[in-house]
């Protein structure tokens, strides 16, 4: 991993309007995308925070994409579903209830390369990392342009949902200006894998990152100069 991307992941456990407590959810089911994916891991964390045990107290069903999860929730085939932005904001406006918001250091949209390519083409890697830092700066300092890009990929959500999505995803604790990968996030990613693959238990977060390019740009003052005069 050579650049952090989004270093924090957020998912919400959203339930049908009549279900507002852990006791009401007990015996029901939660829709996720796929077993072993982020929504699966976060669903288990969310249930634990409610004092419930996945599978034993609440079934976890592999449903698929967001439209399928929302459809299952609407039809009552499941009592809750894991969602991320902007879909969670859409669901909230429709009256669905937020049982738990899980926010964890977790690598999403991170950028990785092979050690061989890094060794053979360091200038290309350096140029890429620099361009990503510049792109993140543009996102953070040009709200109009950034939200227009969101519209391109999200369709045409209403203004409130668009603004909330931008605010959450451009926050410094989620989209870091300096783009360092987080070791804590990688540990959170490896932990559930270790439960299924014994080899993963021996893996260290440090084995999966090369921070030298980020560090070089940071120590040169490049990032600080980009954000010079920025109002926080």
C-alpha cells in the first residue's frame, strides 16, 4: 500500500421503522453484500455493540448490492441492513431507523503496488502518489467541483444528501491530506481474515505498506505548501 485513500470506513446498521432496539431485532436477520466483505465484518461489530451475537441471535444474509438489500428491507424479508453513504442518508429520509453507526480505521480506496514495480519504477510511483495528494487537495478545497463529480457517480441525489455525503467523505479523519496509510486500519482489515486463515495470524500491518513516497513528499514540505492558508 503506497497511499491511504480513505483511511476510515463508515457503515450503518439500518432497520425497519418499527425496530428500534436490540431486543426487537433479536431473532431477525441483517442483509449484507457478501460473506467475508466489509459489510459482513461491520455487521458483526454492529451486532456486538448492541449486545447481540451474529448467527446465534441475528442471522446474517448475503443479499448482494444496495438495491437488493433495500428491497429486502422494504419487503420485510430482513429486519435490518448494512449501508454506507449516500444510501444510508436516503434510507434515513425514507423513515428507516439507525440502530448503530460503525466507524473504524479501515483502508478503503487505498492504492497498492507490487514491490517489484516499486523497485523497478520508483519515479512512476512517486509521480502517482504526488498526483493523488494533489487530487485530495482539490477535493478538499474545491467543493463545487468535488460535488459535481459526486453527482456524476451517484446520479442526482437531493442537495441535502449530496452535501452530507461530501462533508463526511472529505473530512480529514477520513480522507487524510497527507495520505499516509494507517497501520491500525490494516490491522482491523487483517483481524477477521485471521479467524478463517491461520497464515494471516502471522501477518504484520507493516508488511503491507511502503510509506517512503508519502514521507518524502511530506518532509519536503510539499503537502504543507498545498494547504497553506487553508481555513479549517
